[in-house]
C-alpha cells in the first residue's frame, strides 16, 4: 500500500496536476493509477509546456496543419485527445469509487473568464465533445464564472471551479453549486451523477503574504517584526483550514440535507497550488498539513514524488482551527488586507492563464511555419 492509498483511507484523494501525451502513452500514468493516483488536473500552462516544449505531438501536428486548422482548433484537438485517453485509463477508478474520483479536468478558454455567455458556450462544447462521464471542465470562480457555474451544474455538467483564494469567494462558489443542484432537482435530473470540486489555491497566498510581512520586518520596528515573523509560511494553510471549516458548515445545513436526500454529493474542496514556492519550507508542507475527509489535493509531479517518498499521512485539517483563526486575526492587526490580496491573486491568475494560452497558440503557429519552411519546394 502506497501513501496515496493511505491518504484515500483518510478521505483525501491525491490528483496529479500534469498531463502530456508521452506521459500517457508510456505507461507512466497507468503505473501511478496502480499506486493510488485518483485523478488529473490540467491548465493552459501545463498544456503549453507539453505542446510547445516537447516533440510528443510532432507526428500528429502535420495532419492538423494540412487540414488548415486554426491554432486554437489544433490545441483543442490535441488537448481533447489527451483528456480522453487519460479519462479512459482512470475510468476504473471512477467506476470503483462510484463516480467520486477518476476525473480528468480540462480548462475552458481562460480568455473568456469574464464573459458569462461565452463561458457557458465553451464549457458545454468541451463537455459534449470530450464525451466522457469522468471529465470535469474547469471554469474560474470569477464574477462571471459564478453565475455560469450555477447554470452548468443545473444542466448536469461536472465542473472544477478554479482560481479560488478567498473565503468570501469560496462561499459564493459553494452557493452556486447548490443553486445549480436545486435547478437540476426541479428538472428531475439525476443529482447522484454530478461531481464538482472547488479548487482553493494555497501556496500563492503565502508567497504574496510573505512579501508583505517581509516589508514590515524590513521597517526595523522590533515589536512589529516579532509579530510578523511567526506568520510567514502560515497564512496559506490557515486560510485553507478556515475554508474547510466553512465547507463543513455549508454541507451540513438543512438546505444541503434536502439535496443529499436526493443523491447529491458535496462539492469537495480541492487544494491547488500545493508546490512550495520558497526553499525555506518543507517540500510536502501543503500536503502534510491539508489532509482531511472528503477533500482532494492536486499536486505537481515533484510534490507527488516527495509525498510518495516522505509525506506524512495524518488528518490535520480540523486540528489547530483556533490557531489558524488567530493567525488570520493577527495578520489583519498588522494592516495586511487578505481579502484584497486574494482578489489580486485571482485577477493575476486569470491573466497568467490567458498569457500561457496565447503563448501556446503562438507556439503552434511557429511550429506550422517551421514545418512549411522545412518542406521541399
């Protein structure tokens, strides 16, 4: 039994934040599934690395170029092929867990993050085209994304809500999920087949907050430095623990119980951005401290290797809640506005994914040009 199996026994599914054709076709993904991996997430940055920085797709690309497809169409074709293959490999996990795990997540075009109607159209298209029960389409928890999420859940589409950083934003997303299920119930839909996760990002919070704390420490006032120093590397986990406490409240309410009686599953919290950004912190910091019942942790390959080698399997999400609450209060007392920081992080996240998506499309056009130049006249 691996540590991934042990984590599953505690109620946490470990997913991998990575996808690439060679990784799928080499048998590496199948081996990890045997080791207890229970899902995959992807994003434009991951696909950019896979498609632009490898030769995995070079045999397939000429066919798509000859079809005179646009770069965005080529990306979709390749990404959907990868997601289908990965979903087929994970289908036994989906079946064995009765639809709890075994999912592959595919991101909707990040350039549509603030357009409700365009997001709806894109997610519907991707979900229908991939045509696998164990796929989730990723949509951001932005002001435009939240109403779209309620609509899409109400249509029976599995959604991975991404780029969540704040407690307020998380509560809005959980409410959108419940509203979507209520709409589906009104249409006599099968609530038991709907799955959703709320992807709550962690390490990026510490990176942003630590920078603010360092500014306070550098001011040279010993009393403030003594208050700021102990908070470094602590706020991301404290914020996540508070989100989990709210999850437990939301999904034990009378409103939720009515849906649960009709077969609905809770929208699990998924911990994202769980690789360390500072060498000062242990490489399994955001895994060891975020294990708890009915949650998911999606990790990059380096963190997965660290977890398998020396991770600590222990339920700690509900431990130290008072301490976590105190840490957030002390942060506010230092004049650091966490709500403002988390909103900035979401805005930056949308921009970064959109930039990666644009760079990916540009790289595909560059490969097209290189291939045309290489062809004999």
